[in-house]
């Protein structure tokens, strides 16, 4: 019965002007594009829904499961009409555009979509010297507008160096960009709204510049920028070290390091699991499933207890 087994998902792939080939090398994904920028790994978003690959729901999309089998997610208690989260892996061979995302209120009022976009990044790999843009130096809306209009990006933008294993929380209203040479796993609200502030004067394959969104960006950017302090905690269980990366209103995200055998009860409505290293065996109600690096699956509401055995790392999240 599907309520007592995991839901494995086939991702969708997205070509991006800044994408590359690392997702093939690092995860053995059969990527379809020379510049594959994003794997939408756990998604019910209409722009790239994941397809279920096992059990009675095989062939259906995650969106179908959400709308037709809400009991898998304890949907009535979540009190939301749309699946709330989206998990991606991004390969930034070049800088992403400098961008900002709206909050829920702005997204509903202006874009007529249910969610804005707060997100977070777990750095899977980073070339030496790689950096991110996160935040800005403007102290007022007037100064922000002036620096944007004059293109004084070095004066405006804040950068930080990153390495594998770093974690970055990006609330809506934060100007940001992932830098070249970085692969991240992103957990976010289920939204595809991006307001571009700057795109390095790049041209697409047709020779056109991508659209910028100065007006919307200025409206939604928080001024002044404030870094958000995230208190991270760690719990050591038998066979498993669980590090809580963030816990806030939209999602909670954890890093699991499995080394042996660990049995747990499912205490949340459902869990999203992405295997980022190694391999293991997942056992639920006498059914056993092999999981490998690059796999993505859900533990639905009907599961009471599950066992993991092996050596693996996972990023795990729930709403």
C-alpha cells in the first residue's frame, strides 16, 4: 500500500544560460542539455513537476499525488492548497543573474501565485575561491535605486567566499546570486518568481538580453540588508548524526550523516530526502529499498517507522 512505502521521484532538467555539465559528472544524471543548470528534484510546480517512479502511483506527478491523495501529506492539517516546497540541484558554471524574490503577500497581489520565495542553499561543491552574492550595502531606498540605475555593482553588492558543506539562508527580499564554480542543493518555497537586477550584459543563444525587473526588484528588496543568524543544532543518534541547518516558518532543513544502522519514527507530516553522498538501504514495514547518491524521495504521512543502514549523507526537509 502506497501509504507505507517511500515515494521515489524522477527529476526534471532545465537548461540555463549559466549552466554546465557537473550534474552529469557528480550525480550521473542523464542531463539533456550542454548547459544544464537545474535539476528540479522534488517538485509539484507546474514549470517542472517530478514524476513518481514506484508503487501504485508510478507515472503520476507529485502534483497529482498532492491533489488526489492528500492523505499522503496530512494535507488537511497543512492548510495549504498547493504543495509547499521545491528542492533543486543547481550547477553554476557561470554567475547566476543578480536577483531578488518577493514575499508571499507581494507574490499573491502582483503575480497572482500562492507563494513568494524564501530559499536556502547547501553547498555540495565549490571551486577554490568561489563566492556568492548575498545582500547589499545600500542604507536607504534612494541609495539602492541610485546604485542600481548607475550600475555601480561593486559598490552595491556584498560577496562571501564559500566551500563544500556551507549553508546559506536567503529570505525573500534578499539580493543574491550563486557564483561560478558552485553546485548547490536548494530548498525553497514552491515558487518560480525571479526579479533580475543585473545579468552581466549577457546574451542568450538568439543574441537577446534577458529581461531585467528594476521596478519590481526595488519594490521587494529589503533595505538595509540584515544578515539572519541561524542557530544550528546537532543530535547524535545511533548510526546517524542529524544537524539542523534551519528551522523557520516555511521549512526546516537537516543534514544527515549515516554511518551504520538507524531506526526512527516519522514525526512530521512528511519528509523530503535527497541523497547527496554514498548509498544505503531503507527499510519500511519489511520492504527494503536501495538508495544511492542522486536519489530523491518522500517519506509520506502513512509511514510510522523507517530504518536506514549504510554510509550516506542526505539533505532532509519538511514544511
